[in-house]
């Protein structure tokens, strides 16, 4: 796993929304504009027909138009999806199945911590129960810790079950890095100086999308499943991240919560 997608391996040369002002970017909702938009652009560069599941359909139209200006042959569509609503998730799944389109790659992102959903923290519900999101589960952030660890365990258990059933599908989790995105809108306010310093240390959007696209597209990852990636390479997890019994218990717990 020696290649790094962060340095242009898969086409990270230009962000499609760089022409937008910071205010315009902030008005569009995560994850469509930032990592989601860049991931869509790179997948489109590789001939993938991308279906974006999004809550803000208006923002998606703007992203789609911007990508098509750069890649006229891109196939980009959108379907409404609210990850905090199981009804919306079920409708999205039903509508997608009805479309008759094949599902070859599923890229999932989470949303910020905001409230409670069915007595479950919204971030856990959307990051794990609905979608396998990306994040750093090793950091001391109690709002993210459990949902991010759950994503790793979920990928591991899904891999085990797929292999047991003889299904040739891979499932991996990843950490995109600490990214300067509009997720900061949902974090406690920090002063201007702190933000300026943080932006020097954080990854940009292209770098943030790099590992996602690497795992989704690179031939070297084709036969890899049940692994945790960081910086476009397989990374180590803690003992909890490889606990098979905990993964099974979480799977069963999640299945009961989504009934």
C-alpha cells in the first residue's frame, strides 16, 4: 500500500468549487459541497455514474452543474435522503432499487452531532446505523468516539458475514484526516486566530477526499476487506477496533434499533 492518492494519483488537481466565495460555500450543506463534491468529481473522472444521496437538493444542483462544466461527460444525479430519518432512508433505498441501476460502490459520510434521535444521539444514528461514515475514533472526542469506533466494528462484522455467505463484496472504514470544512459550523465557536492556525494544520478538501477515492477506486484495494484506512494506506486500530465479539454485539444491537 505504498501509493498515496493525496498527491494526484486519482485526479486531485482542482476542486470544482474553488470559484465559489467562502460565504457561498458555507451556505451549501455538508457533505455535498466539500468532501462529497470532491469525491463525486473524482469518481466522475473515472467514469463512475454517481448518485448522490442528499438532504439539500438545491445545493446538489449547484454542485452538479459545477462538475459538469469541468467534466461534460460526467453522469451525476441526486436523490433526496435525510440520514436522521429512517423513513427517508427506506424511501431512498426503495427508489434506488426501483431505478434498476447497479450498486458497485457505496461511499458513506456522517453528519455533525446535533440532537437526539429515537433516544440515540443523532451522530451515532446517522454515522453508524444508517451510514458507515469516516472519522478518527482514537481521539478524545466523546461526541464522535463511539460512532467512529462503531463504523470500524461494523465494517469488520459486515466483512465476516459477507465472507461467510460467499459474497464477493468488500467493506472498509477510513479516516479522511482532520479537514477544514463547514463541519466547523457545528463545533463550539473558536476565535479567528485559532481558526487561522487550524487551517494551516488541517487538510484541504482534495486531501480529505483522497483516502475515500483511493479505497473506492484503486486496484490495490480490490481484494482488501475489513480494514481501516488512513492517508491512503491500511492503518492500525486499537484492540477495541478489532474485537470480533464486540463487533457482533454491536451488529445485533444496531439491527434491533433499526426495526
